[in-house]
C-alpha cells in the first residue's frame, strides 16, 4: 500500500529580523532594500511611488535599541534597513475582483514594478527592519494560525507562524495589515486552522 | 489474586496522585492530572509581538506550536500573591529568584504551555472538608483558570 504525502508548494519569502525574531514576507511583495536614513522620513520615494514608512519596532511596541545579539559578528553594524514592499499587481487585481487568494498575496514571483492603482487600496510600505536575512522557499502551507490567546492587533499583522525543521519559528507577516489604518484580517482566518496539537511529554 | 473489582477497592483505599504540584510566583500551585499533557524543558522561545504581556511567545513541542503563557501574571498580576494563596514552604523558597526552566503543557483542544519555577511532584487529591472549602487545600488549584484559558482560545468559542 502506498501512502501519498500531499505536496506542499513552496513559495519564496524574504526573511527579515526584528528584535531577534525571524519574519517572512511574500517575495512577490518585495521591491528593494536600502539603508535606513537617520532621521527616518515619513515616506520613501522609489520609482515615482511613495512608500509609507512603518518602523516595525515601533509598530510592535519594541524598544528602539536591539537587545538581541547581532546575527553575525562580522555582519552589518547597528544600521537598520528599509524594505520596500508593494502589493503585487496580481493580488491587487484579485482583491478588486473579490477573489483574493488566501492571505491576500499571489503565489509565485511577480516582476517588481509600480503597484497597480485601482479602485482598491494599494499597499506600498517602507518597512524599517533590523536585518535582511535572505530569500528562501518556504512551505507556507505548513503554517499555523496564531494561537487564540493572541487577540490583539497582532492578528492583523501576522498571517500565522511556520515551525521550521530546526525548531525555530518564522512569523509570516501580513503586509496589508501593517499599515497604520489597516483593516482586520478576513474571517475565517486566512490560514486553514491546523489540527489541534496533541502534545505529549512525560509527567514528572 | 484480586479481581478487578477488588483491585479497584484497594486503589480507592490508598491516596492516588491526582494533582501535579508546582511553583509559580513563589507560591505552590497544582493542576489536576487530567488537565496535564506533559512537562517539558523550555527551549527557544519566539517572542511574537503581542498586546497582552502575558503572552510570552511561542515554543515548538513535538512539532506543535504552543503559546507560552505567563500564568503568574494572570494569577496575581506578577505582584504579591492574591488572597488565599498558599504560604511558601521550604521547597518554594528554594527556587525563588530562579528563572523558569520547565513548562507544563495543558491537555485541551487548544493546548497552552506555562512556565513554572519548579515541579513539586505528584500529589494526592487533598481531602476537602464537608463544606468543600477549597481554601483548605495545601496548594492553590488552577483548574478553573486553565479551563477558562482553553475555552478563551478555542476558535469555536
């Protein structure tokens, strides 16, 4: 008897760090990265478009300085980065037709370029981050929603979390929820509710 | 050889462990074993930003993502123990000031983990007085809090 394991499509994500936590954003949203100027402006101009600045440390209520150790001793200094993200045209079109993909982001790579301006709100943000960790294919289908004890604005910021094989957890950003006046995520939760964990363990 | 019924009678005569006792906030607390899925060392904690400071982050336990919840904060706001809390004994005093190394994982549809400063071990259910006064227990029993927490985070609730 053969057991077929469902294939989990891997999508490319940009991995970034804020306060020692690893976050991922759908790579189709990413336009470019650049050093964060000081002081931070209210918006960043790129390709004739204005990207609203969102300092993730500030948004998440984290201290301005990092208590977490740098990712690499020989890596970049205390300078932070700006990641320009914009809603990919495919996602904007799907949203306009009322058939947005789960999570609001289209699958697959979308060529960088000006986001489509239409009847729907187009999200263009300049995220201030601590570090850009790379680009990686993630099996986002294995992600799970935030546990129910998380009831605050964090439900707007994150699609869910992805447990990795090495034991770490990557938090999946919900780009359209990061703008200051972002709408709450659609109900039901974008990610399918995972089966309840059945943790084991040995009782002492 | 005892029949199954006889063995049951034997078992009822001796006190059977029904609680897992532990220390939170320098106080002895306990949880019914039926609500305990396990005890684990606290590994890496992913500090997911949250409005509620009682949400300490997420841990991975046997492949499942669990929220790590600060029960001490929910019990008494992280300050001195609430009315009715149990006075610290020697075992409790010995662990005060140490960072939690273990967490208890609840057995519920939506499991949670909460850190404890020490595990005191399995205990027999206390013999309550006829009026059912739970304050007579040597530990503060957290069953109602855990049941409420599990219900609160159940998406069907």
